[in-house]
């Protein structure tokens, strides 16, 4: 800008976005959010009136740049003497995920009413979050968004349905049943996931219940395939150790069944309380309860894998809880398991507070205690996991 330019009639405030970890060396700290600070300085040099000090959003903060922006915004409103506090107080506070689970009446919410409403193809945000516990996610076709928006139509909503299938074991009849369901109600594709189960895509809302019932008739279910609960338990499938597969498959099934939610909501909503597969546990008495999970369930998903050395085809160190089989000298029998905990591949881009981590080994476990130890370790996450983020 020319030095002759004067902004003495201009008031300004500058907010910048940056990542402090891009400049880890002390001598490079001057480059963090430098464009915003340079603009702020230049506007001041040109006689502009600075309303407030420059605001800096850092991707490394708990909420990324929004942490810094919240402070910047409140200072700005105060500087220009606009009272936004009263308006904010009149708005009903946004429900948190934890509150949504607690008030859901053990994962019921208003799901039954939402799927019965044929005036639209979607469910609201809060029922959508609860649907995950039932094994389904709402999605839409991104390729059609602009076209449908231009015509004033809602998005092309559909649902993904994931099966709970411990150790990935399915019969030929179950495979064929899923294939038929994908053609009847889905988009003619059936995915086999890296976590050993089936996924159907493209199921519209009006067909959700019929699809769930078809899965149930094939002696499978979708409860706890998603959501803040123990997910599908995976196990080694190395064909060179086929003689050990029955035992670890049974362990995967036993753990999965033991850690299932107890709510009867799944069978009420999808199966009209008709039990075919007999997967979900009925609570005792007339009211639901969750002796393991409680009303808030887990802070986030919990994943378990079982591996048989020397192969690690189950990628056991990437899981919350892993069982590494210890074999006898003849490699013919499982004696027990080494327990590993705390693995995961999740991270948020540019946020160094989140990072992939290999699981740590706790020690050896006799196999007769394998199921109850899974419960106790999961309960540590229930009671001590981060429920604020």
C-alpha cells in the first residue's frame, strides 16, 4: 500500500488461522499466524483504529481454530457495544452426545416415529446418532446434492447397515441372504469390511425395518455394530492355523455376546419383539437397564481383536483391546493370551494431541478368564474415558 493512504476513518479487527506446530523451533515462532499479524500491523500504520488485538486461531487448541475465535468474537462484540449475551441465553443449549444417550430411554429416542414418517427420507441429528447403536448410519448421495438443491428437494438420503458378525463367521446361506437383501432393498452392492462383517448401502428409510428383519431371519443382527459400545470382535483367519479357529471364533462370539447392550429397544423397533436370532439380551423385570454400560454407554467406540502368532492378520496392536494367543510347544493348543490395550489409528489432522498408537502389553492371561477381563477393561474406558471431547 502507498504510504499516502490514510485509514483514519476506518475501524478494524483481524482474526487469523494458523498452526503453531508448523513452527516448532523457538526462532521460527515469528512465522506462526504471521499474515494476520502483518495485516493488523499495516492497518494500524495506515491510521486505522484497531478495535481489539488481533485474534489467533490455532489448530492445536482443543477445538482447533474455534477456541481462539470464541475469545475473539466475544471481545469484538464488547468493543462495538453489541450485547449478544441475552440473545444467546434465550437459545436452548445444544444437546450433547452424552445427554442424547442419557435421555434416549436406552437407545429408543424417537426412532420408531421417525422411520414411520414417510413424508421425508431422513431422521433428525439426534435419532441419527442413536441409530448407530442399532447398526445403521444415515448417508446421502453427494453427487446429487447440487442438482436436488437447485430443484428445492431434500438430499438423496439412504442408510448404510452393518452386521454384527463375531470373527466374521457366516454360512453360505447367510451370504446369499445378504446378497438378496442388497438387491431387494439396497443399491445392489454388498461390502465385506476390514473388520470382518457385511455392510449394505443405499437402503432408503421406508425399507429399513424390512431389511433388519431379513437380516434377523438369516440368524444375524446389527445391534452394537456401530455406536459407543463394544463393536464387532475380529479374529485371526490364517488358513495355516485352521485347527485353532474354532476356539478363537468361540471366544470372539462369547465376548461379543457378553458385552452386548441389554436394552430391548432393538427388538422393539425393528422386530416388534420377535426373537429369531436371539442375539439381544432381554432385561429382567419390566424396565430396561444396562448393567454394563449404564444410560450413557461408553464415551466412544470400543474395539477388540484376537490374533494367533506368528501372524498378525487381525492387526491386534491397533485395537483398544487385543488378545495374542500363547501356544504350546507343538503349536497345536492355546494355553492363554497376552493382553494388549490402548491401540488405535484415529487422529485429527494437524492436531498433535491426537495420534496413532500401538497397543501396550499388560501381561499374560489364562484363557478361562478371557471374557471377564474384556468386561473389566471396557469398564475402565466407561468410567475414565474422555466424555467432553
